[in-house]
């Protein structure tokens, strides 16, 4: 079997293993093996192939992996789902108390309760969504 084909098989195996580990390391080694497969196909001798693999691996692990990990493990920049509703403005469509009520948030009607159980918020009032518990918005009136 030709060496370039062996390097290519190693690249595919390492890339496939990355799908199960999410370490941003095996995929980079697979990329280095793919580069080495190209060098082997061009006729670079075995010692040169090993040097290409070592250099490409070192460059990938030292330069690319820290950037990839920073993006993977960095803070979430956007809130999604019900978390995105926290802090939004809502309008009371049915009187809201500590026991229940209804508000309209971005055109959708939600069950609601007052964030402060002692408050009674009248129909038509503007409120802020303080928290979402299950399918109920906890709201507080705007001043």
C-alpha cells in the first residue's frame, strides 16, 4: 500500500475520532495527516513526511487549537429560547397578581405572576419580564 494512502486513512480516522471527543486536537492531527498525505503523493521521502507531519501537528496544536478552544468554551454571546425573554417589555392583558394573570410579550400571550406576590398589576400596564419559570413569566411593573 502506498504511503500517501496510509496517511489519508490516518487523516480520516483521526477526523472521525474528533467527532466523538470534541477536543479540537484529533481533528487537527487529522489535518496534519492530510497535509502529509499530499506531501507523500508529491514524492517526499519518509523522513520528510515525518517532518511534515511533526511540523504541521505542532503548528496546528500550538497556533490553531487555543483559538478553537477559546471559541468553543467562550461565553455565550446571545440568549436563546425563554432566556431571551428576560428583561423584555410586556403588556398586561389580564390583571396580574401573585397567583396569576396574562401578559403579551412580543405578540405572544403568556401566563404571568407578579414578581412581588403583594403587587396587583392592572390591565394595560407595562411590565418587565424578570424571570421565566416553566411557562409562566414573573413580571414587575415599570416605573
